[in-house]
C-alpha cells in the first residue's frame, strides 16, 4: 500500500492508474447500472466511462479486456466498456437514466 | 483589543465559513478589523450570525500568516524567501519543465471552495487554456460531488431547489446526514424557528445530534441508522410510499417521465426494501420507517435538507438520487416550502460546483466533450481546448503513484490533512516534482511543496461567493492583502508567466467573463449586486434579479421532465469484523471550521481545544475505558489517538469524531473507498477498533508528535 516513491521506476506505457483500482471502480459503476435491462446497463456504463473517465483510464480498461479478457470485471461492465469503441461516434454525454 | 468607538472604515461583505453565506458589516480601524456586525439586509441571515462568522476573524492577522513567497528545489531542502517575481517565474518554469519531460497531462490543479467564484473560474481557465488539459478539480470533489451527479440525474441541476426562507412554509422538514444547528447554524436557527411553529422534524442520522434533541428543537422521528445504510433506508421509505400508494400521481404524470417512474416502482416495490427487512439491517424500528414515509408524503409541504452524511459514502451519488426520486414521487418540488437542498460546508462550494472547476464539465455543468460548448470557450479564450475529461483529484494522486502525474497547483487546500487515506496521499505528494501551494498558512501539505505563494483571506479581496441557496453574494475587501495580492491576481501572474496573456482590471471583469460564458450567470455583474444586494442563479433576461425557487414549471432537462433513477442498495466493502468491530463516522462542531486552519488560530479554540472520540458507554465498559482516557484508534489503513468521551449520542457499535485538529489525524484512518460515480471519499464509514492506552505509553506514539508541531505554533 505505501510506496516509497523515490526508488521506483515508471514506464510511460504503464496504466495511468493502478489496474486494481480501475477494476474496482469499473465494477462499482457496473453495480449501479445492474438493475437496468442489459442494453441500458451497457449504455449507462458507456456513457459514464465516456463522460467521467480520463481517456487513459478508459484505454487501460479496454486494454485489460482485450489482452486479459477482463476476467475480474462483471460481464456487463465488459459490454459497457466495449460499447465505447462501438458507439464512439456518439460523443455527447448526458445526465439521467441510460438512453437505449 | 478594545473596540474603538468609531471605526474609520466599513464594508458589507460575506462570511466564508459555511454555505449559508451570511452578510456582515465589517468594521476596521487604521487598517485592522475590529468587528463583524451581522447585516440586517443580508438575504440569507437577516441580521443573525453564528459564533464563527461573528468572532473568528482574527486568523487573518495571525503571526503565522505567510507574508513572503518561498521556494525550494527539493522537499528536503530548507525554504528560501524570494520575491514574488522569482517565485512565480520558478513555479511557471517548473510546470513547463515537468510538462516537457512527462507530457502535457502530467500537471493539474485543485481550487478551493473558500475562494471566490472569480478565483475558482480563473484557476480552471488557467488549467484548460494555459496548462492545456482538463486536470482541474475542486475540494467539492471530497464533499458534494455526488450532489452534482445525483441531482443532475434526477431533477437536472446539482443545486438547492429553494431559498433558505422557503423553510418557513414547510410542514415537514426532513434532515438527512446533516447537523445544521452545528454545521450551518444560522440556517439551523431558522429551521428551529419553523419547528417551534409546529413543523414536524424528521432526522436521519446515526447520531443523536443537537438537531434531534436540544433546548429549542425536538425531532418527531429520528432514524438512528447504522452508517452505510442510507440507500437501504431511503429505498425503504420509498417502498412504503409505493406500497401504500402515497405518491403524487398527477404530479408525476404532468412533470416527470412516467416510464422511468414505473421502472423505479418495480425496483423499490420489491420485498427486499420492505421496512420489516431493512429495519433490522439498519438497526432501526420498521415502524419508524413507515412513520417517516407517511409524514413526508403527507406534507402538505415537505422539504429535504441533507449534508455530507448522504454524499460521503461509496453510494453517495445513489443516496442523492434517492432524495431526488423521493421528492419527485411525492411532488415535493417546484413551490415554496418543499424541495431538495444540499447544505454546503464551505462558503463557496456551490460556486466551486457550478463554475467549471471539474475535470469533465465547463461552468453550468456542461460537458467538455460537447463541441458547441467547448467552442464558445475557445472563441472567448483564443486557444483550442482539450476535448476529453481530465483527472479527478483522487485520480491525480493515483496517477502520481504510477509516475504519470508530477506537478500540481493547489489553491487554498490542504489535501494531506483533508483527503482520505493519508499515507496514500503523502506517497503521491512525494512523487511529484513541482507542487505549488497558495495558502494563508503553512499546512500539512506544505511539507511536500516546492513553491509557497502567500494567499489572501476573503477579508482581503473582492469577488463573489455562491451560497448553498444559489445566492451570489458580494465579497468586498475589508483590509489590504497581507502579502500584497488577492488570489486571483496571483493566478493571472502564473498565467502570464506561462505565456498566456490575461489581464483583468478588477475581479468584476472576471465575473463579466463568467456571465458571458455561463447561461445561469448571464445577468450577474458587480453593478447588479450593488443595486439588489445579492441574486440567486439562474439570473438572466427571464429573471433579471435571480430565481428563488427552481423547477416551478419544468425541470432543466432536455424534455423538461424530472426522472427517476434505479437506486439499488449495494453495501459498502468497508465492513466491521472481529478485528475492527466498531464503525467510525465523522462530523463537525459549531465553533470550529473544517480542518481548522482558520478557526484554530482564533479564540474559538477555547470551546474546542481538541478532537475527542465519542463512544457509547456499553462499548467503553467492554474495553475498560473511562471518560477522558487516551485511546488508540486503528483501522485497516492506519492508527491515531484521541481522548475518549463517553456519550449517549452514539449507539453501541458506533464511534464518532470531528476532524478540526491536524494532530488528530482522522484521515490516517479513513479508507480509499469512494463513491461509485464521483470518487467522493467514503469518510463516513470506517471500521475501527479502539483500545485504551496508558498516558505513560505516549512515547510509543512519538510519531504523532511530529505532525502536531505545526499546530502548536498556532495557539
């Protein structure tokens, strides 16, 4: 938990946030949208990640899904994250219930 | 010092101590403030005040005040006093050096809700237009960010629906996770007046606060729920409203999205939210949940006031949505005496929220991803802007630990003391190469800073604050800035030094820019405020002197309708077990303000010389603890020590403390869990264990003394 700071080396292509933290955050978002129907669930997650997550956080999550199968993510979080690339044209965020 | 009979100067200004926004006539004599007189024309306080606003102003002139800029190459070097020019130049060149080495997104800023609208707006402009990214956050992140999210989702705007005086029309007042008689005293008095006139008071709070039971205030119902069960209990209240058909169908059909209401009913109506199920989980009598539902739905005017006891949870945003859903379902919006109203802790949290001090939105909660909105700013500022959300404050610290974030401009904040999981924050601070701190005093964060810029207090500057009732009040300079500059002037210097030509003759010109770029502030100007005193946003051609009550005709959503969000209860991961069997929750006290940087440096400290741990007699007895004993409090994240105070205000299983003193180090204990939507920290629930420590073992805790040194100078 406690990093000493000075001695560590960092790589520019490391995830911007610790992967465990990103996974926990993504699953928490998934928990919120879980009561919606599958299509709305995925859209709610997509909209949230698109409007609130810094792009490098989204990229790290997608990379984790592509390269490691996203095994520690809820299934509907994977669908929501994948929708980021599928519906990337729709870049406008919105408030309120998932629009699907 | 004795009050001189005749002050030689006075101005009317706004108190910065909480979100009520009281007006005071500040009187000075030969350049020193001699008294603060509550101003009768103040539309929030009508001549009333509290013990902070009236008396706790001496901090501005305290010997600890920073008067000269300081720099150092490394946090292990001693500070070096330098000129303003040298400090600004050093900060600017370091920020550029860090960006050249680690990329444009490797730096960012956090602004403070103790600063003016103009300063908050300028800091986000500095980040977006000069640093060239959206890594801008505000301390509202760690208190009311879920308000913005949860209220925007349901009613359209993350702001109080009412003006404070509206409470005098309320028949039922529901206070959730707030203690207005201590935290928002002048509003608390107004509430008590209404309760004495016969309004019913519902309090939902783990503690038996002064709001629940004191000389002039008795709650009709108190739900002393277990910390962390807000959403379950609010859902259960809604369950009763659905089960007993207490909702306002005509209002919902006319003003809301009916389909979303039906989905909501299906979820909330489930047996798992029946009071008979939730009551035992939350440690409260099911009958009292039903009583609350019937009282609230019955009104006829029911108003909700809530605080950080709702927001600072892993389901903080969900909790706010529960309140929005509830008010919509019962038709308690759009007129006097009703509404959903966040009580804000600092003078300008509302301003911090609505003026674009967030990584994902411009002023007016408009997304940075929206090209139309973005181009309005690009045209005004003459630069192209980042079209992606930036890092939130906790994510900046996270990214510092992975080496991606290396520099930070901090205006009027002390994240090391006030942010959760202190060890984590300190490690992150140590990883940064350029931390520029602008503040009144050296604080916990200054130990990790490279540049210190002496800031000015709200008594030394011009501008505006937006109070919790959306009221834009003038802040007027009472005395000259001690170190020479108002905070907004320092931001302009930094912008210029980093190559962006910004110039304002006075803070009023910044407000003009805010008005030009933010629809809800369109009509705001110093001249308007000079004429009418204060005005609540939205203020535009339709409401030239502002708006007291929101949502009278429609909600500020695309289709004009309020909507319902599905608010499933997801218990927090922070749980008690054999090792950490107690739940710690936190709050504040009347005479002190937040981390105490200001109030600790005034005579108000005599009322509250130290933070203590409230513990129920039963828990104390089981651990052999007497009143006044020293305790070691440990969580999964760290440990600290406080004195015990045996209290009937908390139920068995729950302990409580305030966080006004740095030496208490309450945030050594708090977890890294946060709200699912906004990353607002879960300050209100930490599993802990408490053991008595003998006074002679104090050497064991020698580490604590070090951090306390700074504070000792402040007596």
